């Protein structure tokens, strides 16, 4: 199979979809790996380092896209890349389609088979290709929040850990999954007071055990969210419903109750955002805006800022699935891998992931129906 890796074009997206080890694995299995010139530089991988392991360095993105059977990316294709879509192309990347109607329609109209990293799901509910980036984004959310709480950056001038004789800052995290847990680790490590909210009481018990009572846990409901948000110096949105647009749990009235110079970091922005006052995605070039005297950070590719760490963490988990597709062909790979089959979001012009179809009000057709056999029922991990 011919596997193509174009350079990422999203603002300040320095990750790349393959590492030298990934090239070595794919080329070693007999596949041709085409990488756009300079694609790895943002992650510290020179063209020479990638070519040494078997990659062919290609001058243009157009040639990579047009010559490849399977395209590996990090972020969802940008509008400038839609022109490369074609029938029969396999696309394997983060897609986050629920808030992206234009991208979804472009994939459907061109009959691209689009497999989303974020919806590959094990039978126990784990999201193995989303987890490492959620870990990075969760940890960075507090690092970023601490930075923007500094007065020169528009914040109220609070040091999250405080000092002897001065109270520490208040960090409120809405969502107790991977992002929320990693945000809590960082916030506690800095010495902040931490409150984490989640709808699952069993998860709250787990968090209480994990952190040995060092943080406060609360059931996530409008009352508790409102009370917690009001006192927050840093609010982290960490809500995820796989495939669906994130629910808007923090209302504008809640944000208005925050003291001036507080900071919001909404990690859920790539799924549409969980904070009502976050009405647009920001970028690493222009990451924040102020509304109701509160600093809002809404960058959709947070891990791109620490590209080297993120690329290694991402490719550790994506390359085995890419290798399965390349070695077995898509149909056989889907038959043999239940998690991979769950990752298919668009195929043959149809949305095949029900949550995406529901959120975008588009027709849904199951993968089993399209392939004429019970793929998901009989798939294996």
C-alpha cells in the first residue's frame, strides 16, 4: 500500500502523523511511505532522518495526496485540502466531525473513507488513540491557565500554588475523564485548590481514591457547576461524549459571575466547546479573547504546541492501526478489529457514526449495512 503523510496546515500545528519508528515499521512491512518535504521539522524530524528509515520525501502536498492509497494526518483536513479528496481515498486522522458540517459534506460528496482517531474505541469504552492527546491537553490546560492568570497576560495576577501565608488559587475542572484527571494532576502539583465535577458518582469515587482526598469532588449538575465556577480562578472544560458535540454545561450567566481576570481553558473546543461564552475557536497565534472580563482560551489543537512529545505519544498508538490497514487491506482489517470498525465515520458517501449523523442532522447508514455483513457484531479486538 502507498501511505502518504502531508505536512499539517492548521495554524501552528507542528505535529506530524508519523515518526521515524513508524516509517521503519511501515516500510519494513513492504509499504511505500511518501512524506511531504519538511513535514517532520516541527516535531524535530528532519527529512534525512525520515528517509533513512525508508520514506520517500516528496516536494508537494498535492503529489502526496494524489499518489497515496492511505493518508495519515494529525488534524482534520482544512478547507484548502478539500480539493485533494477523491473516491477510494482512505483518510486516517483526528476528524471531530460533529461541529464540522462542511468537512463532513466534503468527505461524503467525494466518497472518501474517513477513519477518526477519536472514535476508535475498545470494548471496555476506552479511546486508545484519543487518550495520549487528552493526557497532553489536560496537563497543558493548567500550564496555560497559570500563564494567562499572570497580570501581564490579562489575568488577575494569581499564583496557583500561592505562598506561605497566602491562599492558593482555585482550579475548577468540569469533567473527570482523561483530560480532567491530567488537569487535576498538574493543578495539585502546583499546589492549587482543585474541584472536579462529573456526572458519574463511581468516577468521582475513583478520583477520590486516586488523589487520596487531595481534591474536592462534586456531582456535575447546574447548581454545583454554577457555585464552583463563581469561585474559580481557572476553569477547565474537560467534557467528552465520544463522537457527539460537547454539551454546553457552563452558561453565560455562570461566566459573568466569575471575578475579573479569571481564566477559562476549554479543552472540549474541538468538539464544539462546553462553555457558552466560547463562540469561536482560537489559534496558537491568537489564543485568547476577553469576554465579561474573563480570559477565554479556545485553541483546538493544544498538543501542537508541544509537538515533539505529542508526536511520539500519538504515533505510538496510531501506527499499529495504520499497519493493520496497510497489511490486511481495509475490509479485512475492519472485519478483524472491532475498535477500528468503530473509527469509521464516513464511507461510500454516508455518515457511518451515529453520533455525528445526529448532531449534523445527516442521514446515517451503518457500517454493517454498507459492507453487507455484521462487522461490528462479529469484530474482534
